[in-house]
């Protein structure tokens, strides 16, 4: 599951907000938000921006996971074969 979707789910649980409330606040349908929460649709950058701006949900930009230095995976060198 997308880290941002999990952050959204956690925020909704912590703030005791439902799918309908979030959908109304960001101008989307309940079904659309539900599909995102259940992994049937991706959380788009436009929606992430709206969630940050309208609700103050601290979602990272796409591709920038919210990780501490301890959680970052080790970087390995990859070797390429050239024919």
C-alpha cells in the first residue's frame, strides 16, 4: 500500500474523520476516496496537494516517503553488463 494512503488512513482514524467528511472537504466523491483508501485507485499528487492544503494532512510529495534516517534502506551498487 502507498505510504501516503496509510498516512491518510492514520490521520482519519486519529482525527475521527470518515470518508464522507474527507470527500466533502476536498471536493471529491465518497466513492473516489473509498477507492483510494482500499487501493483500487492511486492517490494522485493533485489529491495529495488538496489534502495538505485543505485539511493540513502532512503527506509527503510523491516519491518522497516520510522516513527517518534509521528507516532508509541501504543503498547498494548495481553492476551493469554491457554486451
